[in-house]
């Protein structure tokens, strides 16, 4: 009997961004061949195909020979560019990535979506979640061009799944934390993070190495997945050392909560779907790096 081929040729768009090198490390570490793609070429240790994915010809050339696409190339937050530029870059690059995949016969695209698509993160008119913990069934209620771009990218993914039956996997990431951020994050939590930063993120985060693990699991999953959305979230919350239920009760007293899922350090954004279907296991937590003694002393003196 022939051996099942597990190593894949994986095209990673946006590879020269902040998260790209962690994806490269995780995927090559597992034996996959990575084809790096970005409109801004940086030296990241592999040859990068320079392509602006808003241009269909460049998208087709860049994705040639790939078996799986991991699409991270995007304007990754609201305030980096004018609103309309953020929307049109993200939506048109994503549409071209799916259309080029159709033409090239690529059967699985993994899309970097965002929990910002739920709408809280950049909302000008603040609003509470409909329920907590928030899971993938929560409606996408964005008011801003970044949230809207991610919601539309997910719609594009769903449409190509309907058209071709291809795997279109949307990974909704929260605040992606690089290892070197831990010191600052802990200090922010210790001294009380600004209200806005905390509730807008629903105290959610994911270590970038765990985020890369989720991508690898989506690349390697042996069965067809169809169209799926997954929250990719650490098991614990951040930005405050308080128990999550206390935070929720003080910020969102009216929101219906499933208290049994929100004990202690639990996360307010449910990650059980990706654990169950892809076998995701977050391995890093900011609490490993937290100097709790320093925090206790600072509280006692305040
Ligand atoms: N960093 C986070 O906290 C976070 C959270 C949720 C989701 N995400 C998503 O993850 C992805 C990567 O995030 P990041 O933090 O590495 O972003 P980043 O801004 O550091 O990198 C994005 C990369 O995409 C490239 N790019 C943008 N538009 C492109 C285009 N039209 N054609 C080709 N390349 C293009 C840029 O040149 C850049 O190198 C994005 O899709 C972002 O929306 C990030």
C-alpha cells in the first residue's frame, strides 16, 4: 500500500508581515514546503514571490504549484490606511486568491479572518455582545471597513465553497501576541489597561506560535472541511488578572452568560470548535511570563 503524502506545498501570502515568519517556522518545521508571497519583499530566509494580490495576473503567477493556500496578505488593522483602501485591498486580494485557486485547481484555502469581524474591536457606536462566551454563531456586526472587509472575505470563502465544494477555512484570530510583547502586556494588565482596549478585545488573545499551530492543523487536516469558521483563541484571558466573570459582570451586566464556561481565567471567546474539529491545543499563556509577585506588590501600594 502506498504511503499517504502528508507534506504539502503551501503558498503563504503576507509572509513578510509580523505573523509570517512564525507561519514559516511552524510549516517548514513540520516538513511542508512554503512558497512565500508578499507585495513588499523582505529578507525572511526564503525566496519570496513579490506579488500584489489585487492584480489577478500576479495572483495567478504567485500561487502556481501550490496545493494549499494560507492567505494572510491584508491591511491588518483599521487605522493603517484610509478606510476605503483597507476594504478594497482586503476584499479584492481575497477574491483574486480564491479565483486564482479555482483556475489552478487548488482545493484548500485558509483565510486569516479576525474576531474584529464580530464588530466590537473598532466600533464607533459601542455595543455589547449578544451572549457570552461568544462563539462562531454570533452575528458579524461590524461598523468599520476592516471588520467589513473580513466579513466580506468570509463571504467570498463561502461562495467559492458553494461553487466548487473546496475547503474554505476562515480562522478568526484575536490580538496576536508576539513573544517579545509579554513584558509590556503584563505591565498593562498590572496597572489596569484602558477600558477600551480590554472590552473591545473581550480580553482575548492568542500567542502567535499557537496561531501558527492552528494554521498548520488546518493545512494538515486529512478530511475535507468544506466552509468553516473557527475562533483561534488562547485558553485564558488577558489584559486583567481578575476572574473573567467579574470582568463580564462589570462591563456587560445585561449580557446573558453561560457561567459554567466562564470560570477563573477562562476566555470570553469560545475556542471549543477548533479544539474539537482540528485538535487545536494552545501551549503558550501570558501567565507563564507574569511576575505575579510584582503585581501583588503594585496592588498593595496603589
Ligand atoms: N496581527 C494581529 O493581531 C491579527 C489579528 C487578527 C487577524 N490578523 C490577520 O492576519 C493577517 C496577517 O497579520 P499581520 O499582523 O502579519 O499583518 P502585517 O500588516 O504585519 O502583514 C500583512 C502583510 O500582507 C501584505 N499585503 C497586504 N496587502 C497585500 C496585497 N494586496 N498583496 C500582497 N501582499 C499584501 C503586506 O505587505 C504585509 O507584509 C492579516 O490578514 C490580518 O488581518 C492579524
